[in-house]
């Protein structure tokens, strides 16, 4: 359940960010581009008249009267003045193909000075290049190119043209937001399924660690009981002593019989652990390579106890008959040599799979290793 909640939150966050970007950024860029295309499609006389009207209503500029070239006919270049009677030469470069450079800016600056104007205003649906913008600052020329021109002239477009531009921009933004929603949903599903898969692949040692870790504490009991086996052999060694006591014998004989008891009891552990000569079992360090089920279980308990006492190992327990799980507090490279040293003491357990669980409080993955292979 947690994985799907996490996936849903991730999908909502991704979709919200994508929707905000497409609506606030991409939609405005699309609207500006379509609006400039609509302006470029107008006749140049209509465009000049629209520019004159926008500067009059938004900038407070008035037409210059009393000049020889004063005329109400639309022109691409015309003079206007502000409230302080300062003149400005307005130049309209109509078309999206314009790339205004230094030459055009210097030409407008020179024409403004000849007309007695304070500076110039260059208006175009195209773009001004970097060197042209630097020259405009020196020539006292204000440049209103594409991104700056659309907000200025948008209110003066015919109603149907403006509505068409906004509709196209909104439809494109909604289409992209819908695609982003599908992509976010897919991403959320992938994350949720990936989280579930990782949880299924990871062994459930975290839920079983509490009851299983108590097993090593109980393991020393059978291990400690192993040395008692020689004591179990003591009654058999005492039988000859009782038989000898029942027969008439010299007085020193009973004194020699107890001395023989420890001598016969001493090799008993080796006899209990070691198979007779001629068997197919291999003996390494007092253990057999192919023990029976009871002996193999005892070896597993002994190995888990020994590993639990190693430095850097918190606990060791058997998840299955072939998987030994180890909870550790140190790096894998630090504890692994000691683990293999103990495992190799038991030939029957040399090839078991060892599961190295991550340290508590870390995001390390589970590791599986083997000390030896067949």
C-alpha cells in the first residue's frame, strides 16, 4: 500500500510541475510566436497605424505638427513627441525575417539626430542581434522586437485574430499537459512496481530477525552438551571393571582398573566424531564432509554460534538449509575473511550461500556470496 501511495504522490508532483511549465511558460511563448506571425501577416500600413496608436495611448506620444513632412498618411518612419516636447523618430521594420544589426541601428540614430530628435524607437516583429543591441544603447535607440512588441500591440489586434491566437496557444498547452499526465502516471506505475519488486526480491530477514536471532543464544546448549559424550561412554568402560571386581583377583587389580578407565575414555570423542578407516567420508579438523542429518544440524548450530561471536557480526542464523543469513555492523570486506575462515572449518558447509544483510540505518543492498564452490 505504501508503494502505491508513494507512486501516486510522485505522479502528482511530476504532473504539477509539467503542467505549470507548459501553461505558464510554453503557452506564453506559443502565444507570442503566433501573435507575431499574425502581426507580420498584416499590411504594413495597418501595422504602422497600429504602432502609432499604441505609442499614443500607452506612451503618451503625440504626432509632431507643423513639419513639412507632417502627414496623416501611414509611413514606416515618422516623428512623435512626448509631453516635454522631446521628439522621437519611430521606425517600423515590418516582417519576421528582420535581424537588426549595427548598421540599421546606426542609420536610425543618424536620422534621429538630423531630424532634431532625442533618439529613436525601432519596432520590428523580427529580432535584434547582440551587436545591434549594444549599438542601440550608444545611439539612444529603443528597440521593441518580438517578445517586447507582442504585449504592446496585442490589445489593438482585431478581435477574431486575437481570439484565434489565444485559442491555438491554449489548445497546444492542454495537449502537452495531457501528455504529461499520461507520462506522470506511467512513471508512478513504474516506480510502484519497482518498489514492490525490490521488496519481493529482498529476503524477509527484517521481519524474522527478532525471533530468529534468539536461536544463537540457545545454540550453546547443544554445543556445550557435546563434550558430555565421553561421559556417556564411561559406563561401558566401567563394565570390565565391575566384571573384574566380581572375579577373585589379587588386591592390586582393582587399583589398576580405574587407571585404565580414563585411558579408554580419552579417545572416545575422536571415536564419536571419526568414522572407521575404509569409509568414503573425508575428515578435516575433526568434522566429516558428508555427515548425517543430525550431525549436519549440529554443525549448522555450531557455525552460527561461532559467527555470532565474530567482531563486526551482530548475529547469524539459517534461513534455509543452504542459506546462512548474517546481520553485520562492519563493512563486508572487513568481516568476510573471518566468516570464510569459520565456514571452511566445516567441509559439509563450505558451499552454502551466505546472505550478507545491510547494516542498520543504511540503504546498502543485500549481498550473496559463497566461500567455496563445488
